[in-house]
C-alpha cells in the first residue's frame, strides 16, 4: 500500500521536552511499531486511524527548552478537516506534548533514587500508544514469557497478519487490525504466530474491541481507576497488563523489574521476585504518588548510570 502526503501539523510541547530521548528511549523501545525508522533526528512510523493506515514523519525543529515538533501525515485516501483535527488531538496525547513534568522534577530533587536519573534524562516523556489494539498485543505477548519469546510472537503476528505500507521511500509493517484477528481461527493464531494459550485471549480481545470498547483516546479522558477497570474486563488482561496499557502508565512490575526495584528499595535481591511485587508497588505508590509510571520509565532507561551510583550491575539482572 502506497500512502500519499495528506497534511502537516505543528506542536509546541510544554518544556522541557527532549524529542530524541522521548522518541528513541535509551533502553531501545520503539513508539508505534517495531519497524519504525529513526535517523537523522526524524522518526518514520505507522499508526491506524478509523481503520485506515497512516504514515507519520515526525521531527524536531526546536530544543528541549524551546521545543517544536513537526509532523507530516500520509494517507491512502483524502483526510477531511474533522479527521485532521482528531488526528492532531491523537498525536498531542500520544506524544505527551501537553504534559507538564515540573511536579515530577520537583519530587525527584528530594528523592535519592530519582535525583540523578532526571538529570541524565531531563526532558524525556513517556509517550503513549497512538491506538489501543497494538498496546494490548504487546501486553498479551509479554505475559509469562522471556523477551526473546515475546519478540518472536510479535514478529510472527506482524508478518503473518499485519499490514504493510510505503511512504517517502520507506516500507514498514504494522500490527494486525482487530478485524483481521477476529476473523482468524484460534488454531491459525497458535500455529502461525506461536501464541500458545494467548491465542484465545488475543482473539477474544479483538472481538470485544470490534463490538464496541473505549478507544485509547476515550480511556485517556477517564479517571485512571475507571480506565483500569475497563481494561480488566478484557479476557487475559490482568493487573500487570492493564498497568502497561493505561494511557497514564502505572507500575507494571514483572520478575525482572521486581529484582531491580527490590535492590533500590530494600538493598538486596529478592529470593522470590514475584511474591514481593505487591509490596514493591505499595512502596512506589507511597514514594512517588501519581508519578510512579514516570519513575518506572526513567529508572529502567537509566540502568547503566544507576549501576555506577549503586555499585550493582542492574543491566545483568
């Protein structure tokens, strides 16, 4: 599928806003699709809007203290004025351009863990998912699996059932749609995407979203607990998965990250990492209040320097 230029948008985020750290996290995670390209300070990626693929080229023409972001949007079909407005709102939310981090940085100044981390990563924003289903795919494939296995499942899903588009000479794959996954048999998902028991869950989620479920934009307008409760109604989505997907991310601890935070909070590795997760979450919520999601992302993106400060090699946990 070839996409043509549809329109452009400009955003002026609340400073500080470091575009490179925000779009290309030090830990290596992509924003919208694993195939997206980041080079020469610009990001080429895909998303889906109203069931149609959009190509996005996003780049910065400002600085962390005086940020300005430009985005060119590509589409197969013409985009109406009302759709342009909705797409701009989606991008503002997903890029977190209107999120003020001043309160987080004030909190960090008094915190012996975060103080150095925010200096290292000043201006980094968490960003959000442009659409909901890819976030749920990530959550499902991360469940009870090492990272290598999760990456394998995601790659098979995109290759076997996803979409592909070309714009500005770049061709990339994008996540399968809810319509596609709802029409595929559980057996085919198990055999071609190697999902195992997760196949039933992902198919059920796709069917629920097709029948009517709040979009990620709608979830972002809800109180956090209401958004969480809505996500927990989806088959196979528990506390950990909901924390990953929520528009304002929570504290999604797994076995690996529980080891890191137990050392940071308690000074030692836990003998049973899974069992200490509830206690660690309580400590984090009390310590960082509404900024637990930011604390989580900042810490996991600064592990090499945290290792030097604490004398523990967190990168090998």
